[in-house]
C-alpha cells in the first residue's frame, strides 16, 4: 500500500453504482489516482495502511487497529453501506444512484455537544446530496453526523433528526473521524 496513507484518521470509500457486477477479484492498485480499487465490489477507496480489510459476502469490512472503528462497505442496495458497533438502528441506504466520496472535517471533542448527541470515540460524517426526486425530496446538501445509531444534522437551517432511507435516493459522501 501507499506509505503516504499512513497516519490518516479518515476513511474515504467510493461506493459503486447500484447494480455493479460482481467480479472475482481482490483489491488491486488503481495507478491513475493512487486509490485502491476492489473490482469485486466496484469500489475505490482510501484508508490508513494499518487498517485491516476482510472480504465478506458482497461487502468489504474495514477495521481500525484499535478496534474502535468497524465499517462495512457494500455495493448492494439491499445491505448497509457502512456500520459501526453502536449504529444498530441504521439499517441501510435503500438505493444509491451514483457515488462520490470525500473526507469532511468535524470540530468536536468528547465533551462537545453535536446535534443533540454527545460525541463518542468515532463520529461518522456524511454529506448527502438530495436527488430532489420523489415524495418529500428536496435538492440541496445537508451535512449529517451518524453516531449511536441516530442521524444528527449539523446544519440548523435544515435540521434532520430522522433518516428515512426507504424513501430516499442519495449521492453519499462518507468519512470517519476519531474524536480525542
């Protein structure tokens, strides 16, 4: 792996377009952008060199060396896109049209109040671009914190405290950040 990836505390995962083909291949280097590409999942992503990866049924499991972060990446719209041990109430993102992913900075610590939730060791942040299609849809961006199985919106103008994945299509940007 690229040694320059060492020390990163955030994981960027580029999720495949729904319906990507399952190719029997493990991770292979994608030289054009120095990311790693999983042909089986159709996903390109960056993560620290000391994280472990475990192929799963139609998914990829990423674990931090301290075991505090556990992320499940799936190319299937039927499975959770990611998960962390305390996120039992987030079941899935129902459908993913296309993907882009970046790391989003978050400023908080163990004593910080974030969207009504007391921050824990690992906070996941997603910037979701609403498609604007379907019932109740709005175009625009919302920066959300996923923690403790609940979604909290950092944008007080468009506050979201409940995540209805069954009625949503998203372009999803997910990053993980360790809170000290």
